[in-house]
């Protein structure tokens, strides 16, 4: 590795003024370029292969590789400073950097929190771009994931920019994370209707629908005896779910069951309410004049 003093002596031999400073600058530049080139050629490809082996998406690998590139630059500068005999300057720079880091850390607590949350999203993969997710009172399709925020398109076509910490501090529901999704729907029938017949209709329509899976097979359970109806809960499964498929399949299925109920004279009751009581009126003597005799 190039050293400062021999180069300075060589430059002095040629009568170059400020040979020491020039030698330090040359050594710094050469060492920086060499270390940075080695890092780009060796470290970054290794990191990239490691991230691919963890099955990270390309959008997730990009910012992490940028962080590694920044780290390579920092290491190259540190090594170059040391080799160029800039020790005192490097120590002063480190002191200033430490103080600045502390001040910035206090001022940017939320940003750092969201940054760390973004790293967890990349590594834990609770959701990916294109997934339909639900959290708190919000839901939508993930359009972008960065290290600070994620962008979610709602089903009303609104774009939500969500701090990553909001998506890691609470519970995230990802209905499409797996290859299959179970849907449930409650059908209410009258107390005078045939439960077995209604159950068979619900199952038949589920088996006949092309988007509803046969394995796991559909099922029906009596789960409620309400004030005006008997509740039969249907449980069906769909494959490769997304929100559009989920809504379309459920709507078609419920429609066909309703039509079969109508054809088979099975009643879908609605709640009845009987209001009782009376109306009492007082103080009318002063308002209504007595009839003339």
C-alpha cells in the first residue's frame, strides 16, 4: 500500500513545493479509489446475493444496497484518511460527526423510527407491493414501500402515504398473503323454514360456483337464533385471492342463494319492531274553549 513519507521524499527530490501535503492528498485519493472499487466489486455483489437468497423483492433490495454503498464510501474515506496521515483531522471530524449525529438523532426521532420500521418491513415481509392490506380503519392495495413511508391506494382511489411505524406498531391484516382465503356469510331464514333444505341450497350453490374451491369443501353451520331469524353461516374458500375476486365471488354467490331461496319459498326475514305505549296530553283546558250550552 502506498505510504506518504516515501512519496513526499520523492516529490521533494524533484523540488516540488509542499511535497508533504501533496503526497498526503495523492495517497488519500489513490487509497480511496482502491478501497471503494474493491467494495463495489466484492462487498455489494455479496450483499445482493444474500438479499436475493432471503427472497426479498427488487424494490426492497434497492434501498438496502444503497445503504451498503454508503457504508463502503464511509469505510473508503476512513481508510484513506488513516493512510494519508490525516489522523488528527480524522479525529476532529469524528468528534464533530458524533455531536452532529446526537443532535440529529434527537431532532429526527420519528424519521429514525420510521426508517427502522421500514427495515423490518423489508426483512419480515408482512406484505408486498400489490397486496391488499387492512389496518386500523383503513384498507387498500400497497403501491410502494420505501424506508420511511409506504403508499397505499384505497378502494376509493385515494393515495395514503403511511409512516412505516404505523404499519409495524399495530396489527396488519393481509388477506392475500396466502394462496387461499376463506369467506364467511350469514344467511338468515325464518323459524318456519326447513333448515336442512336451506343448508343444502347454500352448499349446492357453493359447489356450482366456478371460483369456489371444492377442497377445502364449503360448509354451513347454524350459529344464531335471532329475534326474527335463524342464522346459517356459510364458509367457502377461494384461490389466489385479491379484493376484486373476493367481492365479485361473494356477490355472485349470495345472489344465486337468494334466488334459490325465493324459488324454494324460503323466507329471508327482516327484523320487526312493535312500538307500544300511550300518549298523554295535559293542560288542554286552557287551550280548548268549552262548548256553548
